[in-house]
C-alpha cells in the first residue's frame, strides 16, 4: 500500500488560520467575523493585518450570522468563526433563514468539533453538526483531515459561491496531506487502492483509516482508503466505483452515527448498489469530559475499531 508520512503534527484550526492569513492578502472582499474566540480560531494574523475587515461581535453568535448575511449583499465574502457547537446548534434558525434559504455567500467555519474538544465536555462537544448542516438545501459541508487540507479548503471556499460549512478541530493531529495538493470541493481522494474492503473516512478518522489499512495488510487484507472531505456534495461516483470492486464498506467519522457521513454513504448504496456496511461513529449518545485520546478510545473512534468493523463487514459479503 502507499505510505503516507506525518510531516509534523499540527492542529487543523491552525490550518484555517493560515488560510485566512493568505486570503487576507489575496482577496480584499474576504472579511472575518468572530464570536469572542480570536485565539481559538487563529484569527490573530488576519485581525492584525486587516483590522478594517475584521469584526469582533462578542458572545452573540446569532448576530454574527445575521451580520455576515448582510455583508454578502455588498459583495463581501464573510468567514464566521467560533466553536462548532455555537456555529451550528446555537444559531441554526439564523443559518436556515438568513443564509441557506436566502442563498447567501457565507462561510460558516467551526473549530473544536466532535469529541476531541476534550475536557470541556458534552455541552461543547457537538456530534450532530454535520447532520444539521447537510440537511439545509444548498449548503456545502466540508470536514477536513489535517492542517494542510484545512488551509487548502479555506482558500477554496473563497472561490466557491454559496453557503458553506467548514468543520475542523482543536487537537494536534498528523499532517500528511501534500501541501501543494489542490482542494476540489466534492471530489473524494483515494489514498490507497485495495480490493477486499473500502474504508471511507472523514476528518480526524482519515489518519486512523490509513493505520487500519496497514494493520489489515499485515493480515493479508487489501483495504481501499478514501478521504471524503466533502460530505455534501458527496462524491457518489468514487464511492460506488470502490464498493463495486471491494464488495463492502466501513465508514468512519467523529460524529453521531445518525445523520453523518455513514448515513450519506448508506443512502448512496441503497439507491444504487446495496452492499454490506459497518459504521465507526458515536452510537447515538452525547460525549463527556476527558482528554481527546481517552474519549476517542472509549467511544471507539480509532484504527482498532476500524479494523474490527472491517473484519466484520468482510464476513458479511
């Protein structure tokens, strides 16, 4: 199998910050709005270099979304930033009415998503955000896997017209995506070709899927690994082509099993070519306080769980 190298672990939110810094220099229509979390969202450089295009709205997330929608009318490209829970759950009505229904060119950027928010606990660990956002008509939903891909996605969104949700995280994770790899919205990336099982992962679980593929190879099992960074629009062609070859699939995500990537893949298979599928995801529960490592282990969101589900789904073929 193709080997991917961790070029130095970084947090994905820093990839967003680097992308915003570059956009600030390249596109004068890009503006940034933050809900009292400048440091957490890595907005520091953008604020310093472009204070006239940075808006600190305070702990008023609903107002932030409304202001962002209004700024698009004047041709601006607003990027909003706060924790994923406050970017979606707290302001869902404003997103639905002022952004999605109105088809406003707002980029809703969300850090600290999923269980890996860690010690802040269940009230801050949103596991429903992908489902909430993908159900909105016209909303693009992106969940990146590392620093380089998050930076590339941020840059790509400035050129994409329409409402979009960009999800990334707090913890330091392996950075393995090539820095010069173009980010194509809606286009899956085949990380490893295989013949026995398809592993479809998103976000922090992509690296775990690569490790799982190595472990499976040691057992003589050939795993195809697909990075689905765009959950909507979904690259159905890549999924169907892979599963037609392998005959079964495991989906892996740091999200509730209900409403996430796994269900989107299941729908695609059900409508086109039903095949056995297993899910690695949080099983219909809230999170809890703990270190990211402890939580990913307890909720079985790691390579060990992917290997277990891969062996199970292969036996179902």
